[in-house]
C-alpha cells in the first residue's frame, strides 16, 4: 500500500526549486502557477533568500506549487492505479486535495492564495511564533502550555509537538522546558493552527463557497483526527477550520499504520515528513523527493519494483 505525503510550510529552503527549473516542462508549469496566484514563484523558488520565502503569503503557494511540480513528474499516467492514498501536513492538505481529485489545480491554487494571505494578515496582528518540543512527557508539557498561555499546534508524533503563542511565553518555555524535553524555536511568521489564526476564518469560509469540490478518488486522510475523508465539500470545510486548530499528524500516521501502509512517497520539498515517519512508522520504506532525480525511485515504488 503506497501513500503520498505532502509537506507543509517550513520545509522550504532558498533555491530548493532550482533543479526543477532546469527542465523546461517544470519551469513552464511554475510560470503558469505564478500567473495564477499573482506571485513570482520562479524567483522565490530559486533566488529569494530565507527571510523572503518564510513570509507566509509566499511560503504557502510555493510549497503547494512544489508539490504540483512533483505530481507532474510522478503521475504521468494518472493516479488511481499507482497510489493507494494521500495525506498532507498543514498547507500540504491543499496539495493532497489535488492529488486525491477533490480540488482541481486551479481551485487548489485559488484556495492556497487566500489561505496564505489571510494567515499572513492574522500573523501581523500580534507578535507570535512557534517552537518544536522534542521529548519529555506529553501531559507535563500540555499542563505547562496551559500555564504559559501557549497552545499545541502540531502533534507530529515520534515524540515531537510544535507549540505556538506569544514570543515571551515561548522564551519562558525554552528557558524552563519539561524534564527530558528540548525546545527549538522555528523560523515561521506566526502562531499557526491556534486561536491567533481565527481572523483568517471568515475570508476562507467565503472562498470555500466559490470553489468546486469533488469526492476523493483515492483515500484521503485528514489532519483533523486521522480519519478518511468521504466528502469533498466536507474536506474543504476541514481545511478552513484547520488554520486555527491543531494538526494531528500523530493520528494521521496511526491511521496509515492501521491501514497497512507499505511505502510512502513525500512530495517536494521532501524530508520533514519522511523524518517523522522514520520515528513514528518504523520500518516502512519512505522516499523523499527533493529533485527530479528522485522521481525514478518513487515511480519504481509505485510500480511495485522497489
């Protein structure tokens, strides 16, 4: 059972799309995507610096575009007979919705354009951030977060939880972490997947009413609780609410394990979800696609040759 994973914001690094842009088919595709979202993603995927591509309004369309380029190379002959499911982390759910046939590429880009702009505006209202907490007791961490006014934003599994909230509270957590835990500040623009993103909800609800969604053509697991999506419109509603609610990637991985996953392919910029899978789904082969050179191995896995 081969499952495709779509990474979320924070996976991008400066110049990560340069190997793709070296091939005309991918450059032309990215130029069309750039026109659709009104952002020069060719520049941001090649020459823009880390501060620029960390901007939420740029980072999210860039991540989804990277996934769409990967799909172009990966699914040349369709997807139904090549993969058995898909899941996306945070904004990766937009990419996953396209893989699963819930949204067309055009509708997915429309949604991520509004999602990124709305979350960027919400992030400017208060100075907030996110930190990864690795190790330690989860119950002790959650109790401490409550005392500090912080929230668990991403339950990533494998002993990692990303927390979010006010910068001074995050600094206190780093100074006095739970026993056995490490706190690592993340280079992001705000407290995503928390109450701080609620100002973006109205904008996303409005765009959700204007896009056409179909029911999934392959199994699609949601960040909400790791469940399989039955309704395309229901999944769009989940993507709206997701911006201010926690990402339960731990539940998603549990569901994949119960479903009997035997291999995973992470779309560009691959690596983050593959790393989580090595800890949470030990022994399951994973291919992280970073450049077009990684496509043959992924295609072999889909064809049962890996």
